């Protein structure tokens, strides 16, 4: 079975644009009547609709974004290969992503939720959509999640007073160090802010369950703290323990923040990419697939859609797409391997009662218990906590196998395991190159590798942890002259047009050694590996 989690319903997201606000009554405006009031323009935000819209965007914008920042980050950490247009992976061509949509879209909507629940003049209206305090707390948690993504992508970015530009319409940048400090505070205060008031409407992630929202916030807090392991371990350890000990705790076995899709007009983003948009520009790399195969890891069969018969292991071959090929070589490989490994597959290849992860109703995991347990394993290894390293490590791996529905069921003994109930898992974790405390390999490298695997297919998370830990050891594309694997996204062209002074000042620190200012090789504050 898939990991237990609160179910969500992604409903009518496309129609929300028409219902984001509720109309307020209008009175006569002096002698002009209501001629200056447009009856089609809503005046009072419907906060439940704003929340639903934000949540419905999260799965496609941050977990799998169909060629966006998370996908390109997945190229850099070698989850994915490009199959035709290989500039981003073969040459590491400089991307031109702008952040306008994040600030003017979801972040603005979340700030509107906060403002309308905070303002005494509108709080009573907003109360119709649930406890004011709880709406604010949820919005603060989601803002923190999005800002974490933004700062880990670019480094120093606008954060303080982001909706209060100066007279020229520009906002100064905030250092990543200060942003992290603020995010820790924001998450702690949000958890403490929840009350026992009416359930929040529009919550399609946890259906108003404040216990799960607290766990989500604390789990985010813990993983954020671990980012500091090579830069400021003292603060990282303190914040990690604060997250573990906070009200509600962190995700435990069977818990996650998972977005379920109903299909139809609201398809899973991976399915939508391959089947509705019908693009095939991205595949799973040979780096990831071959590593799983060589480690006798059943995730080999679900991380990509393979060649051969469906529903049986016999003849099943998962073909990883070579990383870093030139366009001509990639097209040649594509033409000779039509059934290359698309992103995510199906556990039905090894279970008759398995789960398809590449259909219209497939879930998207925003944050899992697997990621939390493996983070706890690393923190324990670093001496930050009293957790048992091996217990956290093996539980984290097991939770990831459960997440991909390969832990128990009608196993077919594909890699040396038995017939039922996770025996392939037991075989996997018993190997010297996987188990901790053996003479084969380094324990820290093993933990970091499993973290990298557990983040799949969230490219931005895999890229961040690869930068932080240095594992797995990846080889840069031989067809690039950049001088190494990129370590950040350069600032977008809109900033250079609209906010030139502030972006130039911030970009000057990201020189990447011999590279020009605002280099892809420049390192964000916490990247000290």
C-alpha cells in the first residue's frame, strides 16, 4: 500500500480565478451612483479559494515543474537527462528563470490570506473560512516552503518587505543567512499560533488537520536546519533539535505531505507532461538507474517506466538515458531506445497489485517521512541528536520503499529477496555497500546517497542536498566548458531590467572563481562542501 497520509482533493483549480473573491455590497457614491464600481471586479478576497489555488499549484511548481527550475535542478544532480534539446545538461547553458511568478502569484496570495485574517476590518469576514489564527499559520508555513525553494535556487533574494517596494518599485535583497534565520522563526511561530478554532476551508492538503500542519512545519524546519551542516553546524544543530521537540513533532512512519490528483481535468503533473502535453524531453539518467540496479534496489523498477512486458519482471529492462550527450548523440540514442525510462514508473512491474505512478491520478509527494528519517540519521551521525543512526537510516529507507509501494506485497524475488513482506528490502539493507558500520564504503556517504535517492523526483531537493553533502560523487558533462557542475541559478533577466542596482550588488558575490559575476558556479551561503 502507499504510505498512509491525509487525502486531498484537487478540485476545480482552473475555475478559481473566477471565484477568488466575493463581491461586497456597494452603496451610492455621492451623485455619481456606482458608475465607478466595476460589478465584475471582486472586492473581498475569498481566502479559502486563495489557499486552494496555492496548494493546487505546489505539486506542479515545486515537485515536478515540467521543464522549470526543479527539472533543471534535477539535471544538475543527475536525476534526469535531456533527450533532444541538451543545452542545459550537455553544455550547462545559462538558464534565464525569473522569479516574478513566485512573488506575484503564490506568495502574494498567501500574504493576502495573512492580511485579511489580521486586519480587524476584515478578520470577521475571513473567519467564515476558518480560524483566523490557523489560516495565518498555514499561510506562513507555505510562504516559508516557497521562500526556502527560492533562496536555495538563487541565494540572496528579496525577502524583507517584499510587498512594500520603494518609490521606484524596487526591493533590496536579503542575505540567505538572514532569510534562513527568519524562516526558522516563522515556522516556530506558525506552529505556536494554531488554535482550536473552526477548521480551515480550502485546505486540500491536510483537510484542516492542524496536527499534520504542525508536523509538516516542523519537518520543513528540520530539513532547513540540516542545510547548515557545513556552514554553521552550531545553529543547525540547535534548530534541528528545536524542530524535533516542537509541538506536534515531525513526520513519523506513514506520514507525509502528499498531493493526490483526481484525474480528468486535474491530472498528475508527470502524467500531464508525458501524455497530455505529450513531450518527451526528459528521461531518468543512467546514473540513477544503473546505481539502483547495481545495488539490487527494487526502486529500479518504479523510478522509471521500462521496456518489456507490463506486470511482470520477466523481460523488464529499465533503460536509463545517458547524461550529458550532445544533441546529435541524444537523438541517436532516442531513436534506438524508444522506450527509454520516463520519469517514474509502476510497482505493478513487480507486484500484481502494485501502484501506477505515471497515471492521471498519481500522487506528488512534497515532503515524506522517508526524507525526515534520513535527515535524522544524518543529524545523529553528526552528533546533533541522541537518535540511533542505524535505526533512523533503515527506517528512512523502508519508508521510501513503502512510498513507492515496493516494500510488501506479491514480490517476485527479483534481486535475491523472498516472496513476501519486504524480504527484498531486508536483502538490500544487509549488503555491505548499503549497511552502516561495514568495511565497505563511508557511512556518511551512504546516508547522503540515500537522501539523494529519497528526494527523487524533486530535482530542487536533490540538487540542494548534493551541493551540501557532495554525494553521490557526480561527473560533470564532458561536453561543457563551464568548469564544473552548476551550483545555483543565476538571477533572471527581469531583475537586470527592473532592479539593476540591487541585483548587481548581490550577483557580485557569486563569481564562481574565475567565472564572471552571477556565475552558475557561485555558491549560496550554506554551500560550503
